[in-house]
C-alpha cells in the first residue's frame, strides 16, 4: 500500500495564499477529502516564490521551477518513495514521468467543438480539418506514456480506441464520473406552484451554448410570460447574452460561489446544460439530478453517460434551438413529467454519482495502481 499520494497541478494556490477557483482545483480538493485521512496527501505546483501552504485536508508545496516537467522530475527524485502514488491532475500539463505508479486524470474531450470555438489561430481556422488531425495526434501524444488513466466519462476512452486502435489495449482506462456533494441530496423536491423557474448555471463561454440558451429563453418568455429564468455565472459572453436576453423582472443574472449553489438550485424547477461540446460529466447536470430537478442537456461528451433521455432527464441536439425549446416547453407544461424525471434523476445520482461512490472507485484505482 502507498504511504503518500502526490498531485501535480498547474495552480492550486494563488500568490496571495488564496485558493484558485476552477474545475480541476475543485476536483483536487475532493481527492484531498477522499484521501487525506488515509494517506500523506500533498499537492505540488509552480509559483513565483517558493512556499508551503496548509489547508484542512491538504498541504500545498509551491516551488520556483521553470516548467511542469521540472516539477515532475523534482517530485520523482526528492519526494516519492517505494509504493507512493503520483497523480497528474490533467493530461493537458503535457509532462513525461518515469514513475510507474502514476495516474493521470482526463477531464473530458474539448476538441469535439468546431475549431473556431477553441482556438484563435488563424491558420487553424483556415485549415480546420488539418488542424483537427494535428490536434488529435497532439492529444494522443499527451497521454501515450501513461499506463493508468482516470476519465470522467466514456467518450475519451472510446475516442482513444477509435483513433489509436491497439494502443488502448496497453492502457488501463478507469471511468469515474464526477459526483455531487452530499448537500445536494438534501434539497427538498421543487415546489410545483407557479412560476416555473429555469436555471442556467455555467461559465458564460460560447461553447456552453450561451447564445442558443438566451435565444430560446427569450422565445420561452414570449410564450410563457410567468416563467422565471436565472443565469448564474460570469464570463466573456455575458454582454452578448444580455443583449439577447436583457435583465428584467423575469430574467435574473447572478454570480455565486459553489457553496451557494444548493440554495440557488433549491429555487428552481429545471436545470439546463445546453453545451455545444467540450463537456465531461457536468457538475451542473449532476448537482441538478442530485437535487431531484428535471435536467435538459445536450447529447455531447459525458452527458450521455449520466442522462438517459426520457427517463432521468431530456437530451437535445447541440446548437439546435428548436429542439431545446421543445424540451423546455414540454417540461413547463407537464408537472408530472418534471416530477418523474427529477425523482428518477435523484435515484440514479444516489446510486452512482455520490461522493461515497466516487471515493470507492478512486480508492480502487489507487490500489490497482499501487500493485
């Protein structure tokens, strides 16, 4: 059994000593929660000034090193011993390690988007098909040296088998979907009295389906004036969304921390995740499921691993505004369907997408890697 688990991250602590906010950082915090009482758990990052930080579940060591490869080399040489486990927080760090007991985390495919939606490179936009092939190869290069990969959904391992073929036989792919914190399961069932409320809680990025949702929400309000719409987040698409869907008595734009999300979800009937791509097993969808809300999601990435269309949510085609409108209209007009989808969503989340289940799967992955 390992005595230490060391995680390599891009940045977990800011220069002022505060925690970085982001999906990968939240994921590492959950790993700390799962392992810090069993193992010597620590996080290593690069920083302008070397320092050590202590939080409830984790020690964070910041080192003055030029690149992530030097950080990995330092940890291999000076920190790890015997059966210890090294975790690379994302394959996008693009590092090589000789440490046999290494796990790398793959957080979802981003390159299922149109090239113009994830790169500003003019040549790439001019030759998108060629760029896609190069990007496929680059993503293979980032993962090829790892024997143990934890994926948040099945889309990535399926892509590897399709693109690389026999290579996948040499790699242990473990799929561990994301999870909802316990507090989301304690939220009361939604109030079925008017007005019906819809929540879009994502970072306001183009690939999250921001414009599509704003257009559809505007149309929904024209047909159903009593509906309330909340857009929770921030990002570069905020002004564009507000041009399409201005704030009003029916439209509320807010910002919130993750700790505030249970209370926000509790005020809503329907959760919408209309991403165009670049989606793993979305926390917004899982937390909505755990809270017993009706979820409408695009059929992209890992969303199809957690939402069964018509059983515990509704799936729509990405970028198809008519499809999204019909799904929302169906839920607005059918309280029994909202209730049934929400109840079955919560049941699935309790069985498969809880922190306890996530921890069991991660412990199994650690034990397998330690062999």
